[in-house]
């Protein structure tokens, strides 16, 4: 059997990261998936992450516990802050932004990649149909990769690390079309910021709105289980 | 009372980070200290961190739980790997290196700084009398700061983040002299990789060796409580 390349793939159980996992697999990577139990409002996305990782053939799935709610500042980790159900004004960073979240997740993924001897880390950030978070932009990814290459043994030894963001310039509709072509079952993914224990979506938060629009753009019937 | 500047200070309970906290205080910062319960071999450094933070007048001290042992690869978090008691060859990265540790710690500190509205993050890295870890070098710190400035709301709004490393070019002896001048009680700090529950040091690991040499360099009697 030919030697497969290893990659760490960050998965949240949502639409984007599940598509990223399908893309990494289609490129021949041996995928090590990683999720975070970081104090988010619901656990159904963690179940979805584990389930979709298995369905898409991940080699190993790891859940890291990390209490980001201890630093506060986000409606996604602080139950005293309500998840907004109306659109944020253009240019404004919404209250659902979790400070440093992607940086922290990528840092831990970088540590695992180093232990595994993997050069590639996949993350489902998107700078088109996105929520305006600073750590979803290409300039952030470039800066993180530059940092990773001086932060690690692999970097020091000149082997390099690559932060792969296959979705970064795709619309939500294009992401969905790509995933469907690769056999992703989106009914098993959870994107909603306030899903219930059954993984059913609210249909009203920012994340639900972007996802609904994506299925409309793609011309594909929305298979999301909604609460009502 | 004049408005104080806020800073997040990473403290491990060891000699270096305790000195950094004393320096940050002496520069007039209102210090928010942060430690990590990351699966290290012993908890006495966490007690030392809390204790020294209080003694040096930190405004608030936070301990973040994060299981880095889940990714493995280091003698500091994996009980199956022995802590070496002989010196590592020059140029070699020792087994006590925890992959991505400083990157992960700085990322979470960056998140807290953002929530607090602090621009400054202090970390006790040192590129002189150090263990050869890639994430203790100035090029890493510069790359991290560049990344922080595109990763965060504060960065996007042009307010900037500063990673402060006052010890980076100091010898261990100079660090100790500086700390003594600022009133640090080094008997209350724990540097040892395998200290016992009382915080007594082994006297043999890499960290103990560097610390002992530091007191010799500084011409100051070593107040460290040793196991024998």
C-alpha cells in the first residue's frame, strides 16, 4: 500500500469543516480529525463532528477539552449573552466572535501535527459568506503559517507546515455543491449556534441564515433538521 | 488614581515567569496572570504560580484547564517518557519540549487580552540560558506578534498587541539579580520538571541545572528547596 500523507483536520460538525474533511480525503490524505469541547452552548456539534469524521473515514478523531468560556467575551461561550437573531451591520464584528478561537485551535492542531509528523493542517475558514471574524481572513492564515514555521521542530528543521484552507474563497453555495459531489450528507452536520440536544437548528441565528442561503444558492434542497 | 495599563502575564510558578511578573508590576501594569493546567507531571508549579501571583500583587489570577497530554510527544506530559537527567547535545531539541506549548499559551492569553482590552502580553521566554525549544526564540515571538495583529478585533481596529519578553536576552544570572532587586522570593518558585508535592526540586533535570547555574552566576545563595 502506498504511503499516505498525514493531515490534521479541524472539524466542528458543521457544514464547512465537514466539507473540508471530504476534500482532504479526496486529495489522498490520511486524516486525523480534531474537535474542541471549549465551553460552547451545546454539545450536539461535538456529536456531529465525531459522527461525520467516522462516516468520512478519518483515521483517528480526538476531542480536546479547553474551557474558553473562562476568558468570556462571546455569546457562544457566555450564557448571559444572547445569540443575535438579526444581521450584524457591515464591518461590525458580532458578539458570537470567540476571541482567539481559530488561533487557539490551529495552535493545538499544530502541536498534534508535529507529534504525528504531519505537514498539513486543514481548516474550514471562509472569507466570502462569513460572519466577519478577523481570524477567518487570508491575512490571518498567512501570518499563522509564517509563525508555525518558526514555532515548531518541523519548522526549525525546514520541513514546513501548511495551513490548508480550501474553502477560503468559495461561496456557501459552491461549498455545498463541492461537498455533495464528494458524498457529504449535510443532514448529519450541525451549524446552528443554538441547536438543541437532537442537533436540530434554530433557523434564525447568523450561522443558520448563511447556511440556508447556501442551499438556495446551490439550488439544492436544504436537508437541515429544524426545530420547527 | 491614574488609570493603569492592563497586561496579561503568563506565569508558571517558575523563576523566569515570576521575574517577568515583578518586572511588569514595576513598569506600572495592572497584571492579570494566567496559568495552565495542561497535564504537566506535577501540580506544585500551579500552586507556586497562584501563590507568587498573589504575593506580587496580581489583580486577577486565572487557571485554564487544557489537556495537552492528549496530543502526547513530550516527557513533561507523558508519564511513559522519562525526564532526562543529563544534558542534551547542542542543537538538539530535548524530549521535554511540549509541541506548540508557547503558541497555545500565547493564543489563549491573546484571547483574554482582547476581552480585557489589554494590549500587552508578558511571557518569560529566554534565548540565552534556555533548553533549545524553538518557541523560545525572538523570531518566534516576532512572528506571533505579527499574527496577533491580524487575528484579533484589536489588531483589525489598529490598536495592536505587544508580546513583551523582558528576559529574552538576559542570562539566568542577570534574571535572578533583576528579580532580587524587585523583591522576588525565589524560594517560593518551582522550576523543576519533576518536583514533588511539597514543591521540592529534584536538582538533576535540565531546568534544575540551569537554575542552579543561575544562582552561581548571580553570586547569590540558592534558596531552592531540594528533595535531598
